[in-house]
C-alpha cells in the first residue's frame, strides 16, 4: 500500500460520513448480498392441538436496515399486500416469534387446528426494500387418530 493510499484512507476515517462506509467494508465478509429465506423443514405435519416450531433463517443485502419482519399467510402471488399474522385474531394468541432482527426467523404456533393447514411465508422490510420467500413452509394439520381411522 503506497503512502498516498494510506493518507487517503486516513482522511476518510477522519470525516464523519466515512464511518458507515468503513463499517460496511468490515461486515461485508460475513454477510450475504442476497435476500434468502430458508425453512427447515419446509413441510410440517402436526396433530391437532399440538405445538409447531417453524425453523427459519434469512439474509438480506448488506447496507440495508431491518424495519420490520413478520410471518404471513398471503403469498406474493396473491397480489395483495401481505398482512402480519400476529395481528390476525385467529393467530395472535398462539403465535410467538422466537427469531431476531438479524438472521433467525423461527416462529412457534401452538394449539394448531385443522384450519391452520396452510403455507406460511416470512416477510422482511428494510429501509430500502421488501422481500419474502417465494416458497413458504407448508403446515398440514391432521385430526386425532380416531378421525384418521374414520377417514380411511
Ligand atoms: C433460532 O432461534 C431458535 C429459538 O430461539 C433456536 O432454537 C434456533 O436454534 C435458532 N436457529 C439458528 C439457526 O440460530
């Protein structure tokens, strides 16, 4: 590194506006530039009244700041603005977000009912953009064994 380059970098650090830039370069190595949402497993079978944990991780582009994260039942394909499940009276009491505002989007749904059988998606809104998984996690809730027996 030449003396001139060194000098230039020092000048950067000395100006307040350069600080976020330096910070971005530092975190670049450990974070992804892409939007990703991964569910594991992506298909869950559960018995009625049981508690389900949907394991989920996500990444978003470097330089974005998370404004809001939430789970929704509406797909991007539905053409409507996805709504937050935790504000849906059918879910609000039973849904608990166990994740964080960085990479973990795990959620717990308790006392599942047959009506909960659905595909669920995780939604990320940053200061610059919005994204959500195109594929979601599919939950299939079955009745008790007695009902399964009658069904077959
Ligand atoms: C995400 O958070 C849940 C609940 O705290 C935890 O059980 C899980 O191990 C975490 N997953 C990752 C990938 O850190």
